[in-house]
């Protein structure tokens, strides 16, 4: 069992990492303060993990309500969150109901947003079942839904009471979803932890083979890196970057997701290509040498992630989507770029033609 502490004063909590942790009632029951619990999950996860969690809660004397969603980015909408509200209202859930997010990043974001809004705030627990959710989206309190005009543009900060990362669930995670999670793992090395980036280069084979020790290590290291950032800037208010640095590759990636149609690219796949675009932009501005771009691309390829030009959206369309990014300030699109592998910064003073050049290289199907 490994533990990462997220130190946010009265909102502090722990990320518990271990094999079989979801089957241990003692890891979850103490954090359900009231008599009621609402499990939010999706259809695929429900088939494998809902029954044992429900049984553990019921054995602990809790009144359990379930909301099973279709799952997927296409359903990460206000209508989807309304289904959660309707489930809790029909079950007469009180304000103290504990909302448990059992699933990947989509379920976690929707359940957390519902918890933030239900009767003006209910406690919730994250039980992430994908690698991406375990290393990134379940930690930090960002919740929300997509809109057709932008990803994650409607939401709230609402910290969980605990995060339970069970590495056993990764045994059955499909290959594409596992690789998508690796994009966020690699991101932490690229922006904040050069030593971790080098470790990943040297151990990517064992990680992709899902060796237990390596999985626990990358989850712990990724969560520890995220903790360092959000403890300094919980609500992404720091003018010098702060939590915004966690969006490395995401400004490009969110535009890819929206332009291709939500669900056609997995979030991690879009972020992987977005990180390559951000690294190319960094090199274009002489912030990093081309060799560092090549190292990042090689590692992403080893994790079986896309790094090449893509079809489905032209340069003007992608740039228009990027201008709706949450990091826009005063009409200026800020980009998270690299100073080195292991060091990132938010940049807003760059030639617009440089950005258009990078976007055109990918959307036009050309490689640099």
C-alpha cells in the first residue's frame, strides 16, 4: 500500500494506492459520514465492480443508491449530470449523502460536479478504474462537463474526501485505454520531473507489460507531482503558471477532441499529440533543442500513443477551438511550453505565425 497526501488544509485528503484496495471496506466506510451513499458508474465498470462495492457498503449499514451512466465523452454533458441529480432526488438522498465515483475520468468529473452542486455541496470519494483517472483526473478537485463549444468549460472545484487507486483493475483495462493513461504519466515527467522522465525511458517496457511494482510506482510518482502543483495553486489562480502547467499538451489536445467529435479520440491520445505540438512549438521558439522533442516523441511512441499529423480538422478550425481555451486571458491564448524536459512555463508572448505554422504541420498532414 502506498499513500500520497494532498495537503490543502481543511480540504486535505489521501490517495491510497494498492492491489485489491476496492475490496477492502475499511478503506472506504470510514469516509462515508452519513447513512446514505450514491455510487455513480458506467455500464462497463458496473458489470465488473459495482456488486462488490455495493455489498461492502450495505454490509457496513449504508443505504445505497446507484446511477449507471452510458459512459464516454459524448455523454459528459449537463444532461448526464441531470441523470445523477434525478437518481438522488428520487431516492430522497439528503445533503450528507456520499457520492462515490466508480469509473474513469468521465464518471469522476460528472460525479464530482454533481456532488459539488447537489444541495449546494455533498461529500464524494473517487474510486478511479482507469490509469488516466488514477494518475490525473481523480486528484485535484477539478470536476465538470463538456459543451459543444469547448471541453470542460462548465464545472467546479470540489475536492474528494479520499481517492482509492486499485491497481488490480488495470489488469482488465483495454490496451488503448491503458496507453491513453500513459500520456498523463509522461506529462508529469515532461513538465516537472526530469528524473521520472528518464526512469520512464528506461522502464517503459515493464510499465507497458503492467508489472505490479512499476504500476504502483508510476501512480505514486504522478500523484506526488500533481500534489506539489495543486498545493501551491489549488484553483489555478497563480499568475506565473502554477496549476496551469498541468495543461501541457491540453490546449492542443482539447481542440483535437472537439474538432474530431468527442469520443473519436481518447483524451490521453489527444493530449499525447498535443504534447508533441507543444514541444515542437517550444523548439520553434528556441526554448528547447530538437533532440528533446525527439526524446518526448520516442517515449510517447513506446507507450503506443499517436504523435503524427491527423485528419478531420483544418488549421483555421483548430485555432478557433484553441481560442476558447480556459487559459485565454484578455483575448490572448497562453500556451504551456517547455524550457527543458522536466521544466515548463506558461508563455503568452509568441509570434502568432509560429503557432499557425505548428498547427498547419499537423492539420495539413505534413510532418516537420
